[in-house]
């Protein structure tokens, strides 16, 4: 499993927990969990898109020399 996938799973879990707290009327706790969930999503998505940004433009990576 990729490193970023763990953070995306954590995002989903935290967001579900936040929704549950909100349904119980614990708005402050739900907001805090939602903030942590957004951090996990950001941390998880960056490693997922980094290879596309690095190698996707022009088809050349940093290891390939331009002639």
C-alpha cells in the first residue's frame, strides 16, 4: 500500500467520526475532527499526485537528460 493511502484512509475515518459527533450535537469536537481529517487528506494526496507532476509533463523525468 502506498504511503499516501494510509492518510486517505485516516481522512475517511476521521470524517465519519466527525459526522457522528455532529449528529450527536458535539459541534466543536466535530469541527476539530474535520480539521484533522483535512490535514490527513492533504498529506495523503500529495504523494499520490507527485509522480504525475514529476513525470507527466513532457514525458521526461528528472533522471532523463534532454538532448
